[in-house]
């Protein structure tokens, strides 16, 4: 074979391998749903998940039927949906299904529905591109009719399909210039791994056609190819025509960093170290939660509906807490989910400036959530929930073990009091803290986002985002900082020879439709302010007081957090008071925060303008769920939360939605190489005069007789 | 008996009961150390602690000998110390020992000492009041000589002794006016519980005599007497003469709140609720840490010295992390501890304005740490460490189970990466996160502070403070908010009928003597700033860059955190670089923060001026350990961290100490009644280019065969 033939052969080999892998990772159901194959690819690698806690957890997706108005589309429904679509005139043309999810019934319908009632009509919302035009369709699954068709009104394109992402990365291989430059760098085509990088919007170049930038890496000698960038080489690809639009090649003088030291797989470690003995959370009587009808989670004082979603990852709905006195289940939150992510990198150069990812709207946060690893991603006694999604052709596939639910006990204290030597009374009362965690982990190419919804039995909900995975790095000729002129800006940290970890931010924006004891709520800023005393009033000159300000309109509720002008942020039900007359409420407790500092007129910041404040409150509106807009991809930012909020609608004593953005500035350090220890940040939703008193006053302490008797595993 | 006789009888009965309780709670050693009694009072209530993990953990205090230069004084040493003091001329007069702790050897001596070397001379630092004058004595325990005697130079008095606190509360009982007003309120003297409240300094009234304010509560019908204040009644007591100085009685029209609903003991609950099945952290092969020579903790990559301290609570010293490549133990921190707390309440009225507690310097954070409750304060497989302290007369006593050490696994993820559908490669690597926790819980009268030092095997140290226990509440005539005029400031939240939870702040200031690869360090603010691009440079208008600013002097290192002007805060060793040339360092990652907003000239804020910034850095100085000053009690604030820092000494490439203050604003809510669910906040010390790479790359994932086999306890 001459070298061209070899390249072609390798290319074909590579493409075949990729197609094979993809087919296996997201195994579609055949049209005969009884012929089930679930994610065979990972199955072999999986330990048997722990015993499911409910009899409905056997994942018999083929025969699954919806039992709750909010249940996601089942395999059967997705098949039916596809048939309905394919028989519609529109779909006689070339099409791609970008999203097919349950069209949730109107809120009042869901709120009045009771277990045992017939389900409201099941409808699907489909986002499809047909002949290059984006359509939003509503399909009635009962009548098998398309009941509405809309074409998208805003700039931007829908979330990419998995097929978009993968097929784009093959396109450059057909380009001779691309092949030449790869060869010139001494990289074997068989060692090439390419990534589809969303390119945002900066002007005319990113308008009127659906584009992607492809950048490549060498996999030679490592599975961690992210550490071996072919720096400066960017191929612009038209995702619809599958053609190369432009190639930029500005890094020829930059060596590809070494493979040595980049492997993170356990099997590839030379020196293995056992730092700790086995430790495990054990529950001799089994976990305390049940999951009814596949999606309804009941644990301790809590009940909520849980479903995987291709865009949001996980959607938590109908969150209710049990009143310890009345036993009544009281509404807390109608719906909560990860609405959007915004991840701008801080390098303005040609191969980097556009890296301003919006992972939910561009890539699908749920689409990127891979099967969780039992015993490592989640502990023993975990319940695993699968995602059932539609592929680009509309066929259903199962993402197994996508979400996990488990109880956690870290040795923490729920509440305690000892009487001290001062009083000398014999009192010591301590209650252990046990929580329920709902987890998913999305791997958006290199990065891994771990999203936890943690429920405490005292009424607190903690939403935590952990960052792990692998840095997006930049090649550099430098191998030591002593080569770098002090005036030069590396845009990051030299992590290893020829490797710079580029500075970036992460913003994760949550949609929180709070319904505190019902939908009609108000947002109250409880401002904590210094009050000077008057002369003679007190030996004190000053003290702090709390001033309640009810937000009348959206602009009143645009909050930039300030350490020296602090507030508490309450969502209250103005029509409901406690026994002693306080409005019942939940407060948002911001966690470790970072604010976006980019220029407000910078195109990425316009698109990510939902990060201009840390908190926003909007009136409930079915069409306002995605903070970066329904069509985020290449959008100009004219459909973001920031734009909606500028309308300044009234929000007092209304059905309102609160939005909170967790932020991280990430200046990489060497400890992040070659894979990052998890960094987490969280915020809390905490009852504030929601319960009349501490709701876990009457739970028992641990006693020796209740705890398990454990032995070393016989096989150990 | 007439009523006076009855009162006298009851008073005597009460005093006897209190004395009895105290004697039992802090059982002093007799002069014959073999006659040991450890904390009998709580012992009966204690479950047997889990198996100790080292053979030295049998707490044979009588025969304990020091084995490390930093070890606390042993029982024998305290006995010897007392003999030495009593034979000194000074102690022929009336005296009280306020503190007797090891005088740590000079830092170079400790740093060069190696296991097996003879111990440097053992010395004690004693703070004693003799005939009303504060003395600081250094005693050589080898030669049994007092080698220096100093009288305190600053305003203020030493930390109260337990005897000061308890005896003050009896003084009012001898006062007829006090008895009359108690009777007038219909409270039986036998139902009276009184607390010693430190009164700060506001001017001449708090000078030249050692005073305390005593406030009382009714214990009738509840152990939670804190919820039944006798509002407005304040008795000023001279702690030295044990005389009533003044009585203020301004709350006669305020009813004492009901006892109903205030009980938190499990035994007193009518309706008990089991929300969850038993859950436990199990370690079939035992815990992975060892504690050598009673105080040297070794776990995973970590080694440190741990000791209880009467003022700080817990002192962590000589913290070293193992380099994963060289195996070398590398210095991280020389010494870390809770230096001071500042807890100002936000009510300027007569009975409240002075409540501006400094719990370490006034009450002794360690003195208030009570025995931990096995299985509830700390999980199974915990090691418990006792405190050995000196009583007011110099005799040693044991506070058993004061500190606990355990491994924690909450189901969290140390690091992870899955390859995504985008690349389709078969990779999924996840490592569970296991940590080591050192915990104590101080009950400073009503409040409980849980302090955790949590070590992660990736090099991160998390310092967490949890607040639980019982609110300090104020009596009020109101039983519903509808009675309150909207212009009226309640200074808090109506929690229950006649009960207001008063707004307050908590500041917990930590001393962090970082020695990153040795004592000579610099403090670097890595400022994250927007950089606008130049015309034509990039389609981007802006990006963020990191600018390193080395702090030259103390004032450069006075930091107020700003969300919109963020920095990272590094302590680096300027003489040591990584392989690729980054300075090795650790960064302080601030946690949820609150800043003090009081007027800087307000007397409490002058005394608590160490909270004027969140971060400070000072040059190492043996005499600067207590942020509120060595003699905090009634001090004017002329010996605080803020005053030291104003000297603006150079701190570049020097042995430096970093100070960080965790802050909480607490606007109480009904869920805090009658006992508060724990609220936590934390900060991290995180390696930043300290290790060449992720230091836990080569640890194994969990596998089923390593985990325990557990059964329901047969007794359950």
C-alpha cells in the first residue's frame, strides 16, 4: 500500500471503530421492543448494581408504562412518537430529532392530579430539524397526531444530536490539507482523536449555518489524549453539509506534549497505593427510601418525582415535605433542574477565544451523563435509574445507570446539645445526620460535572456541583517557567512540560420553581444592615437589623451578592403564616460563589447573560425554562433569562421561579494534572419559618443494637 | 419553716446540687495519681467507645508520659507543677490557676527534633491570679523551678476558671432584692438556673474589677431552661469578691415563656419517629489511621500532632503530607487552631447590649468541650482522645472523650472521568473519597460549636464549624406577629409565644501557621482581573487573567473578600519550585462568609477587631497566638490581631502566620426552636502546585470483594 491508501485504510478503520463504539454505547431499541439490549458496551464493565429497593426497579423498559403526569416518555411512547412523526408530511424530507421529551401538562393539571386518577393526555414535545429548518412540534400520543408545529423564532440552533457531535469529528479526515498538517506533525492518523467544539456566536461568521470547530489530539501512548493537543489546528465544519469550511493551522511550532504521566486508569498505573482500608456505608435493614412507579421517591420527610432528561440531566419535581405535626405533605418546589452551564475560557487567541461552552443547550447535559460506576460513583445500597432518550432518528435508547439515589451518612451531626460545665446539668443529646442523595455525572468531553440533590430530614435541600475529569489544556513550547518572560501572559498555569492549563470559569444556573405551600409566592430580600444607636440609647454604638423588602418586580430581584451588604433571600407564601404569625418560607443560601467578570458587551457574556446576576426571580412562564434560550447553539443571546427579566414583570404574590448560579473561577494547578481531584460548591434551600419548630426533634439517636454486625468479605 | 427559711434551704440545696454536679463533671485527680476517676458523671451515660485503634489508647493518664515536644502536660506533670507552684512564695497568698499548659519549645527545636531524640526540657506556662493580680509564669518541670514571672501588661483578665463561672451564678442568691424579684415573678428558687455572661468592655464601668453579669431562667417543666428567660433581670457580680455590684430589673412586665414544646431530650418526646433505617460506616479491616504515642496521628498521606487545649479546644501541629513520588513527608502547617470566637448579639437594650462573647478567651473553648457521644457525635470505629486540664486549684482533671478521630466516607467522589458519547472510548475511572476527621464540640452554655479538621488524601484540609445547640432568646409580651407594629424592631424573630430569637453573628478566627516546605513563606494574592482585548486582537472583547501580587508587609495582606474583585490566596515557598518552575504552595479557599458590619469604633468591634478583615497575615511571633489578645476578658482591644497587623511588619519570604475568620449572620427562624439543626460553614487549605501532579492518581477503586459483609445486629 502506498501512504495514501494506508491513510484511507486507517481512516475507514477509525470511522468504523467509532461507529461501532457509538452503536454500542447508546444501544437503540429495535422496532420490536421485546428485543432489548441495554448498553451492552458498559454492561461488561459493570458490577451488578445493589439490590433494587422496589420491585418496579427491574428496568423492564420495553413494557414500562407511564404512571405519573410528569413521567418521561417510555420506550413504547418513543416508538409510537416516531411512527407518528414519520407518517407526517414534514418528515418525508431529511430530518433529525434533536429532542423528544414529555410535554408536561399544565401546572394546575399536575397539581390536582392524585395517585389513582387517570393520567392527563400524554403529549410529546419534539425539536426536529427538517431540511435545515428547526421545528418545535407537539404530538398527542393518545391520538397519535401532531397537534402543533412551530418554527423556531430566535437565532440559534437546537442542542446537537449525538450524531452531530460524532459525525463532525470525521469530516476533517476527508480534507487533504488537514491530513497533510497532521502528517507534518508526525502524528499517525490512527492515533488521532478529534473533538467537536461549539463555537458560540461572535458575528456574521457564526450566522445562517450550523457550524462546529473540530480540534484534535494524539492518543498515542495514552487514553488521556486531552493532554496531547495538536495546538492551534482548528477545522471549521458545517454540521449540516458535513463539509470543511475553514482550516486554521497556527501551532506548527508547538510540540505535542508527551504521553508519559498522563494515564489515569488504574490498570495503567505502575505503582499502586492502597491508602485506606475498605470503608462502606452499610444498612443492615436496607435503605429507607422507596421509589414508587419508577419515579416517585419517598424518603423520611420527603417525597418528589425524579426523572432523567436529555438536556437538564436530572429534573426534580413536586417536592413535598411532611409536616411533623399534621403529617400533611406540603409543597416546597414544583420543579428544579440544571438549566444551563456557561464555561468561558480565558484565552483570546485564535484556537481558544470561542471556547465559551453552554453545556446543557449545546451538548445536552443529560445526553453526556454516562452510566455511573457502582461502589465508586455511588455507594452500596444505591438505586440506579436509567435514562430513556431518543436518538437522532427518533429511535429510543437506554442510558443505563444514569442517575443514582442513595442514603448518606458521613458521621455528621443533625443537631446536638450538651450542658456545659457552667450549668453542670446531665444532658447530652445528639442526633446523627442522614441524607438522601440524587446524583448524576455528566462527562462533557474532558470535564466531569457531578450534580447532587441532597435532601436532609430537617427540610434542607443542598444542591451541589462537583467538578472533576480532565482539564482542557493548551500546547506550549515552554517546559519550565524560567523560560517565560515575566510580562508574558500564559493564560494559565504550566502544568507539565509543554502543557498549559487555561484559566476558565464555570457557571451552573439552576431553575428553581419554588411553590412554598402553593404556587402564589413572594421573593423577600431580608437585608442585614447596620443601625447606629442614638445618643444615650445604649453603651453600644451599633447593631445589625434585618429589614424585609418584598420584591415587586423582576428588577427588584436581580441580585449581585455583596459581603458587606448582605441579605437573606426568602421565597415566602404571603397568604400563609405560622402559629405566631411569620410568613412560611424557604430561603436560598448561596454557596461559594464566583461572578462573571467579562465585559457585558462581549458576545460570550451576552449569550451567558444569565450569569450577570447570581439570583433572579421571574414570574412562572412555561416557555422560560432554559436560561440561555431554547435554541442556545450559536444564539446571539436574545432569548436569555437576562432578557426576560428586563421586562420587569410583577412577581409579588405570584407563581414565581427563582434562578441561582453557582460559579467557579478555575486557575488550574499541577494537582489538576492529569486528572482533577473533585472541587465542589453548593447552595442550600432551607426552611425558614416553614415548620413551626425543628422538624426532627423526635428522631432517635443511634444505639449500638441498631447498627450492623460486619465481617471482612470472605473473598477479600 | 417560714418563707425565708425555705428560701435559705432551697438555696443551700441548689448550691449543694451544683457543687456536686460540677465535682462529678470535672473529676479532679487526687494527689495520688493512681487513684483515678474519669468523669464518672457522664460515664454511666456512655456507651462503650469503639475498640481503640492503638494499644496506647487505653487512657492510662496516671502513668502517661510525654513523648513528643508538643505533647500536653500529663497528669503527673500537672501534679508536679502544682507542687512547684505551691512551694513558691507567690502562691502562699490566695491564688487561682486560670491556665496551665505546655510551654512549647522554640520552633527550631521542635522542627529538628526526631522520634527517639530526648525531649527538649519540659516547661509549663501558667496564668494565675494571685491576690487579684494576673501573673504569667514559666515553670521548668525538670528542675521544678519557676523560671520567670510576668504580670500582664494589657487591659483585661485571663480566661475564667470553671470555678469563676459557676460560683458567680450563686452570688445573686444571697441578695435579698434578687430573691424578691424572683419571687415576685412567681418563680420558685429551686427552679432557677443562672448563667454567667461575660460583659465585655464599654468604658469605666468595666475597668479595674473583674465583673460578670448573671442572668437567670426557669427550669420548671423543662431541661431547656434557655427558652424560659427571666427577661430584663441582670445582676452584675464581682467575680473576685463574690459580691453583687448592681441589679437591673427591667422586664417585670414580660412573661416567662411556657415550658411546653421546649424539651429536646429523646426521653421527653411524646411522639417518637424513626425516619430512617440504621446506617453505619463500616470498616471490616478496621480504620486506616494509627495514633502513636497518644498524639501523633498517621493516616493515608498525612501525619500530624493532635492535642486538646483548654483555650483553643484542639491544636493541630506539625502537619505533613507525603509526597507521592519521593515518599518524603513534607511540611504543610506548623500549627493550626481556633484562636478566638466573637459572637455579638444585635440588641442594644440594657439586658442585651453587652452580649458580645469571645468564647475562647473568656470561657475557654476547650474547657467547654464536653465528652462526645459515641455513635452520634462520631461514628463507629472512632478514636476518642481525652483532655487533661488543670482546675482552678491546679489539680489535674480529665475531660474524657473530648476529641474524636474517625474516617469518613459519604459516598463522595475523589476524582472521576468517563469518556462521553462524543469520543465513545471505553473509559470510566472513579475513585471514592475517604477523609479523616478530627472533631470536638464545645458547648458554650446554650450554643454548641462543632469544629472539624477534615483531611483529604488529595492534600486538601477542610476546616468546618457547625453551629447547633440552643438559641439565646429574649422574653417578649408578644404571642403573635399581628400584635407588633410594623415600625417596631424586635431585634429578632418571634419563634414561639413570648420568645424572640435575637439576631447575632458568629465569627470564628483560625490561627494557621503555614510552613509550606519549611518556615520561609510568602503570601501571594493571585488577583483575577478582566483584561480588555485590543482592537483586532480577537473576536472576544475581554477575558480574565491572573495577576500574582506578593504581599510585602502586613497591610498588603489585610483582605476583605470581594465577589467582583476576586483573588486566590496562596502561601508559597519562594525558594522551592516544582519541576516546571511553579512555586510550591497551599491556597486558602474561603468558605461561606459573613463580615462584621458593626461600627469600627463600637467597643465590641474594637475588641473583636480581628474580624475587620477576613484574612490577615502576620510574621510569626510566639506571643501572637490569640486574636483577641492574651487577656481577652474585659479587655479594651489593644492587644488584638488588628493592632499587631497595623505595625505593618514585612512578611515576604518570612515565617508567616495566616489568619482566617469564618463568619455567620444568624437571623433565627422557627426551625431553630427549641434546638437548632446544625448549620455549617468551612474553608479549605488546598495544595496549589505543592505536588507535581494529582497525588492520588494511583489509589484503587472500590471493588465488591473488599467491602464488608454485614448483618442486622442480633439484638436488634
